[in-house]
C-alpha cells in the first residue's frame, strides 16, 4: 500500500539508480573489469537481472572471484573507472520536481547509500541538490555492502520516526533495509534491478519517480 502524504514526515532516498541515472556507467565500468580478465561482458538487461547485495555475491555470479582477488582490490578498480563517470550522470526524470514538492510539503529528506560517503556527498553537491537534504549517509569504505547499520545510525542521529518515514529505492536491498528499520518502502523500476525482482519483495513498485509523486497526489486528494 502506498502511504498517504499525511502519514509521512520524512523521506529517505537511495542515491544510485534512484536519484541519479548511473546504470550505463556502472555497466561500462564492470565490463572493463570483465574484459581485463577475459570474461564475457554484460548487457544492461543482464546486469539488472544479476545485480544485488552483497556485491561480493553479484561479483561471483559474473565471474569476478573475490576469493582470488580481494573485494578491496575489485572495488577500488571499479571505482577508478566509475567515479569520474558518475559526475556526468543526470538526475532521473521527475527527481528535481519531487525534491521540490516534498520540501514544499514540509517533509524532511535524507539520503542513505551503499556508496562511499565522501564520494556520495561530492556527487550530491555536484548535482546541485545538497540543499534538499538534512543529511546524507554513505559507507566508510568502497565495498558497497549492507547499509542497514548505517540506516540505524541515520534514524537515531536525525531523530527520524520509523512509523512516519518512507524509504525510496531501486533494489531489493532497499526493501530489506526498510523492513529492518521499520519504514515504509517504495521501489523504482528504473535503476539497478528489474521490475520482477522488485515486485518479489512485496513492496510497491513504480516505473519512475514522476509516477510515484502522481500516486501520492492521487492518494492525498
């Protein structure tokens, strides 16, 4: 069920694939890793089918073996290609309008990401959207593992009431995070996983942020 505006006073956004449209540079960066090792590359469709958390398990699925190469090495290699490309990525359609409308409605906004926090904050600043968020929480490393513990810190530090907070993301891990933290969750099927995988979580799924905002408007009217 989609919560009504009146029941939500805080929105926690995922970043990659939810706010920013970065799937193409992610696929290019991982394909460079695969090519270097003589492994077959991924199409965007295949990537969205196999991507998931923990990233070490996703790497194993595509042939990047973290038992013979450390996650630190693999992640650093990926980031060296991906981080510069991230700064050229646009916001997803509807995101700028959604951020404005939520701010106008007096709803607090935050970012919770599995990306390294310094890079996360730099990207948010570069996109010109930092002023919309009270806080942006990422991880302290490049391994992109679970963000549940970081989410607990965000809720405690910013005094967010779980029963009145909505998490918007683009992966089944975002649904797991929301369940663990006691938040509403809505998933966007325009990011790093396909609709079928998202629908399997049992959480509401929308094609894009603009569709989500329209649904909220309809529910609140």
